[in-house]
């Protein structure tokens, strides 16, 4: 039996877990073919025995890693063909962790090659590993000019397996064609495969060119393989026992993860494999899963709550038989589809997710429980050597970042982490006034480790020289268990240190590939009682061996080109894969707490599953099945919508009924359920008479179960009119269903008479008794009312209770060429400012329009001579007055047209204004503007202190939100008046400041000159809700608008600032701006003389700002910074570049701390000799700027240790945090080099002088602020 496809090279992947690596560089050399030189082993494409004419085309898309080629002759001599044991060893490499079940070789001697007449020849059978094997030979090629040769196994059938079709056998094999007399003349090639019912043979489709078989030039001894018409074929077979995993060389077609491992995978959305591996690590940490289940999420909405979606995923992972999707989880992050195709930093994702979960637990019974699982404590210290003085700080950690570069294993990285740095010589530590400068030890030790320890291996780092992230692929080993006691603080109590601090490895998160193109998966040991490991690889989960978990994820040291060239082709392939595959995160569990981290019984965990989770999921599955059923039934059923006059009476809007097919004019919140058409689910093959029966029962004209004959339809008191969608996007009735269509099926009528693009069949039920003429003829109440007292409820009751005058009223023919048409009437009531659907009337085309006036007045209860105005509802965009003295025909009215009438009206309340409002209405929600301190200048906002009226208003409206409709034609004044009417009589619209808030939460302030039409089209979809915010000013808005809003960053340290939004008259100076900043920020008067102001752009320094500069000269596209910097101000004064904000009081600097006073003296003495250099912060990439740009004085003769200490103090960070900052010099293009800050001879002043271009100081460290990343290096954001 041959497989169903030709090229199978992508399926045989050795012991690498059966999924091809994704590194860009792994397969560079693998497509190359070996030269057919003397004594060289030929490597041919392996395949099944089917025609392979399109193999080449497939090879372009598939990376051929399936061959296990024989060793390259560059290494050692190839054994002869009759040295069977040696050759088998060379051709079939030993697989770690997979024992050999059986091994053999068999020689097939072909005595007469020319007598092989058949295209396909099978050799003799031989036994190995419980199977019979034979060679399958194509002596004239398999649709090519090469010999094709394959190996195929056959089950040995007996009573036990005679019906079994799920058999498989894993085997390494090799085939060797050779000259029996000269065994050095041979062509061997080896491979491996998982044989099964679908893939019963495997081998090489182009083993050797037919012409080469008899060539004597191929081998150095002058002989050919085929001589004297005879040759030998040796088949080597080694059957491998893969029972430990069951997936050796598996294709994973029809693979069942749940049945094989008890676990299921997670679907990959595009590039979310990194997220999947992290989620599986979370899930298998049972103590964490239990905790997640206990987060209160009963009120959370699907797709909006991270906690809820995590609970759902965990529940599905434990109950589903198929891979689980993560789309709703990423939606709850606030991600769009592009995020699913962006790989993010796993550590960052891990930390942000933990933050979100920690927030979700606040105030609940499990508040703080995450810390008990994942948080340890470390101590940063500086301890003097010669005096009893120590400075230390204890802090929490959620994970530990360990250096990989330059270290061979985990223990070496831990030793590096706690390595002691000596502070001595010029870098002595200032131990206070009592001890002064002292030699000291600086370092970090651990006070405790958490039960679940996450170790982040720093496999990725930014390389300033190549200006990009690089991956460190070097060999780095990690153990199955590690004792962390040596890394604990020596000062801990003995009872703590004597505890068991051994940790067992339970998770290895792996990255395979290059920095730009890689794949993530996880190796996890989910149980404490066994040593079984599983590989969680997106939607598949399978068992893994010890080698696959450890050795294959250590990475590999880089080889020189000469070392690489000496490897065999197989070893080169293995090296490239191994170097690109390495662990980047390790999960260790504390051995003494394994029973609580991984409890054997899941019952306790399952008992905490929130009840609403399975209920929700069950409902969703049922809904999915229902939708699928509806989809299936769609081919047999059709929905028929029937609009009745009752629906028309309940509807106030365009057309006859609310139409969801026109979303621009449809909003569910505006629709009364009674106005919606009745929907009948009908079989497509039913006759139309069935619809008449359903309508008759609905309107109680016939009894339930009554059948109507087609010839009885004309006698019914109602008829069905087609409702068509006209070209001007209106829905109007047309003619009745003609008798000639009554024998047609419902579907045939739909196809013939309706626009299938709208996918609906709509009919209007014309009831004869509700025709205007019939209703008025049956009215008994003669009392008249004024139009101002109109009551539609009475009119509707009159219509509904009307009886049919069967003698005087019959259906008229309203076909196109008949004398009658049907018209629909609406009434606009100015008193209630509403539009009502009245009824229909069949009129003669030649009758004048105003002939309806007495009938309409009678229906409405008005005097018959009451004046009415008529308007035609041509479309949503066109409402025109009607010349009522004209006839219906002359006014070009036709079937289904709508006339709206009004009695009382004025300039603001009339039918055309109402229609215009319906067309332009905008649904808004208005809430108070609650700004953060930095978002507004509260000096101009009413806060309740201005008056008792304001105090009352501010208190009453603090949390109110209003929901109403406005028109897109409103001016700012119109909108302000409308909002003020809701806020109460104490609010003057002229003092209202309004904001539009978009869907991303960005607030846009409106100006008093604005109209809403500048922001919205004339007609906005009714379902759209727009958010507005308001605030009440204590000055008029127009006065407020004459000021300029300027944002100033008040810098307290060079890594932290407070943003203030200040309002300054446009004619003011920077002096006025800073004066207001001093007031807002509460800056002490005794330091303002050292105020420095500067600008930046894209987080890089731009220029100094003088206090006498005019406000209107400040560019809009720069950031403004201000802070107290005595040394910088002193230096700039010496160069006459700035003036002080105010004069310096005598001896004012005496209050400064000693380091600042020392630098101030240095600045005064070196002002003309120093260098003032701009500085910026970046992370990973020199163009990824963040933080506060600044200028920094650099003094000659200053040792770098002193420069670094000044810089650290400027930044306001701890010595430990500062030690993680890399310092570089960068040019104007952000290119440069890192400084060797460990060098004792380093002098920053000299380094700057030695540069050819103008340089900036560049500080490389993590961006702690929650701000944007570069477009190509998108940071993680969970909203």
C-alpha cells in the first residue's frame, strides 16, 4: 500500500519531537546534494514509492530534514559493503532514550539485473522486530531516470492482531547497492520512518542515476557497481522501541493529545506560541490554577475580564477534548488582530498578567495570595569592611533574571548574581559623618525563595554594535534539581537555613529559532509523583524524553568554520538545530512543598471552579449548536416577515417598520417590540397559501388548524402585499400577491419577486376593516377635540375596534394600470413632538389629495374643516410638502407611498424638523470630566468654593451620567444648552466646557465656535453611542479659550516627574508659566533660584528655555521640563546662557547636602573647562527612547567612579538599580558604543574629547514608565 501523498520528507524528524525547527538559518545547507565523487556516499531524496513528478515543486515549500545521511567522507573512511556491523553503525545513529527492540541486515543478491522486466520488484522477506520486511525496487526508476528503492514492513498476522489497523513500527533503515566482488564499490544511504497503515513504505526516489550504475569512473579502483549483470542490495533495519513517548517521528495527523497524555493544547492565533507556553505553565501549576478559580468574576463580562477568561481557559483545558482557543483572552487584553502576529517578551507578559490578577484579587478572600506562591525576598546591601556599618534594603521579587552570556550553567549564574563587588580606592563608600569614606562590600543575597520559582534566562539582549536585539545561543546547562541554600543570606536564623531549600525542575520554556523568526513551546512535568515530561506545543501535547527536555534545550557553543566543516552532514544538521534551540525560562518547585503545589487529588481544585463558568460554556456550546442547526435548516426553511397595521401603529420612524437590515437607521433601544414584524418560519417548498393560514390565525380571522384552499384566498378580509426595497433605500408596499403565483412555492415567489441581496421576504397585511374609509364610516363618537389635546391611544383603539362594512367596502384592484392605489398615513403631533403611524387608505388616482382631509380629521377627533398640511416621505433624506389640491396621480403618488400630515406647527416643531432630527440624531452619553491632577488647571474649574450654588451643583452632579439624543446639526451653544438643561437651573451654558471622548478614551476639547457637523457626518448610525464629558468653569468658556494650555513636566529626579497642565495667557512669559508651576507643585521658595527649564522631543534633549521667553514662541511639538539643578544653573550662568528665576539669597546653598555643595564648588571652579553633554535613556534599541532627557556636566580630571556616583544621585536610583544601567556614548544618529565602566582609568571627559562628532550620553535600562514602545518593537499592553 502506498501513501496518498508523494513527498514525505517533512514528516521524518528524528528524535526532535516531530516538529520542524523554525530558525531561519537551520536549513541553509540541507538542500545541497553531495557530489558523486569517488568513494562518496550518495544521498538521494527519500520518498514513498508513488509517482514523484511534483517533488521538486513541493521541496520549495518544505524544508527537507528527514534524511539521516551517511557520514561525510571528510571525517573517516567509509566501511566496505560487506563490513555489515561497521556500516550499520555509521548509517544508523544511536537515539538517546529510545532502546533498540531488534536489529538485523539482509543481503539480496540479484544474479541477473537485465532479467528484471517488471517496473516494480520486491526482494525476499526477512524478519525484524516482529515484522516481515522486504526491499521494494524500481530498477528503471519511479517516473524518473534514477533507480528508486524503498523498504516496506508487513505485519505478521495472527489471531490477536488480524483486525487491528492502528499498527505502526518505528525503524531506522539503510539501503546499500554494491558490487559483490568489489565491496568497496557501493552506494549506501540511511534514513528513518514511522511506518503505519497510511505510510507502508519509505525510501529514496532518486537513489542513483541509471547511467552511473555501470560507470567505472565513479570509484578509484576502476570498477562499477553493476558488473557481470549482478549486484547486491543490503537492507539494514533497526526497530526502535518508542513506548516511552509513542510519538517518535510522528506526523501528528489524527493525533489525539487528550487520549495520549491527558492534556490538550492551545490554538495559535498567529504568533501567540509564547503566550501558549506561558499559559500551560500556569495551568499545570495546580496551586495557581486553584487560586485563579477563586477570583470573584460573577459580574465580569466575557472578553473584557482577564481573570474571567483565564478561568474559562483553565476550565476548558481540564474538560475539553480538543485544543482550546485564546482569542477571548487576548480580546480581554484589549488587543487587536495585529497583536496576535507580534511576538512579545515572555517575562514582561508574565509580570503584567500577574499584576492584573493581583489587582483582581484585591479586597477578596485571596488578596495577596499570589505573593505566597511566586514572591521571594532579596536584600541589597553595602557592608563596610573595617567598621560596623551596613546599609541594606529588602525587596520582593517575582522572578530572577540570570545572565547566560559568559556562564556555562545555572549554578554559575546564581554565583554571579550574588557576587560581591568591592568598593575601595577612589570608589569608597560614604558611611555617614561618623565613619566617612570606607572600604565596603556591595552585593545582593536572597532572604527567601518562593514555592514556585521563575528563572528568566537572559537569552536575548540588545547589541549596541549591530543596533538590534540578538539571541545568545551558547551552551548553558540546567539541572533537574538545585540546592539554593548557598545563595541565602548568611545572617538568616539557623532554623531557616536548615530547611530544605532544594528545588525540582518542572517547567522549561523553550525558544527555537532566530531572534526574528522563532517558535516557542514548553516542556512541563505536571505531576510530582512521576518523572514524566510532556511537550506543550501550541495545539498538540505529547510525551518527551529526558534528553529532549534537558540536553536538547541547552543550546550549543559556536563552532569555528573549520570545526563545522569537519562534521558530517547529519551532525551539522543536528548542531544547527541544537544551537537554535534553548531554554529561556525555567520553572522550579520547592521540593518540600510539592504536595501543596501539585496535589494528587484534583477534587479540591475542581470544587473551586466558579459555577458560572461551566454554565456559560455550556450555554455557548448549545448556542453554537443552535446556530449550526439554523445554518443547516437554512437550506430547507425561509423566514417570512409580515408587517401588520398594529406594528405600523406602534412605530415612530422612517418607512413602515423598523428594519435591522438598514443599520444606519436602526437602533434596538429605540424600537418597541410591538413595532417589529411577525416572523414565520416556513418550509421553502410550501405553497404561499400556508402564509395566509398563519396570518389568519395570528389576526384571529380563522381558527387554529384551519386549512385554506387557494380559491378561498380572495374571500379573506385581508390580503398580502409585497414590501419591496426601493432604489432610494426605502421600504414600501407594492401590489398584492397575484393569483397566478398562488400555486408557486414560497421560495419560488421569493426568488422571483424579492431582492435577494437583502435576504428577507417581507409582506404587508392589508386589513380591509382598518382602511381609513371603513374606520371613519363605523365611528360612533362625534365629540371633537382641539389638536393640542390629541391622544393617539384613542385613535389606535378606534382603528383596532373597527368592524368591516362588507356591503360598502371591498378590496380594490391596485395593480399598476388600475384606477386605485394604496397610501399610508402618518400624523405629526406638535404637542408631543412625535410622529405616529395611522392607517392605510385605498384611493382613486384621480381624487384630490385634500379629499382625505375630512376623513383624517374625523379619525383624529378634530373638526372636519381643521386645516391639515401634507408632506410626502420620499426617503430618509427627502421630506417634501404636497400640493393637496392636486390629484394623487398628478402628484405622481403610487402604491405604498407615505403621506405625513400635521395640524399645529411652528418654526421649531413641525414635521420636516422632526424628520430632520430623526435623520441627524446622535445618541450621546454625558458624564462629568474627572481629570487627574496633571490633566487640568483647576484654578479655572468650579470646585464648590466659589459660591453656595456651585457647591450644591458640584456635589449633586459629581457622579451623574446622562443619556439622550441630540442632532449632528447642533452648534456648540445648542449642545451646551441641551446639556445644561439636564444639569439644572444653576448651570449657565456659557460656563460649560465640553469634550468628545473617542473609543480609545482620548479626550478632545470642543471650542465654542465648533459645530457637531465638523465631527460627525449628517447621518450617524443609530447604534453608535458617543461619549461626551463636561466641566463647569468659573469663567466663561470664551475667556478660557484666550489662554494657552501648556504641559510642564516637574522633574523631581531624572527618572520621575509629575505632569502639570497649566493655563497661561497667550501674551504671557515663561516666567509666568514657572510661577504658576511653583504654585501648583508646591515648590519651596528657598530653592526656586536654582530652577532650570529645558525642552525635549522624542525623549531627547532639545534646548534651554529662558524665563523672559514669550509663551507664544514655544513650539507645540516639544516637551517642557523644569526642576531644581544647582550645579547646572551655576555652570550656565558662567556662560551667560540663562538668568536665575530669582536672585540668590546670601548663604542659601549652605543648606544643601554635602555632595551637592561639593559639586557646586567644582562647578564654580571648572565652569570654563568642563563639558555639558546632553543625555537620554533607551532600552534594547538605541532608537527606543524613554524617560526624561537632560544635560549633565562632565568635569576634567574626575574619575569615572565619581562621575557615576554623581549621575546616580541625579537619577535618584539605588546603587543596585544603577548597577544595571549600561552607559554609552551615542552620536546624532543614535549610533555609538558602550563604555567599559569597569576600567579604573576611564575618564568620561577624555572619552568625549576623543569623539569626532557631537555626542550624547546614552543610558540603557528598562523603561519603567507605562508608555508606548516603538512601532516595530511593540511593548505589551493589557487594558
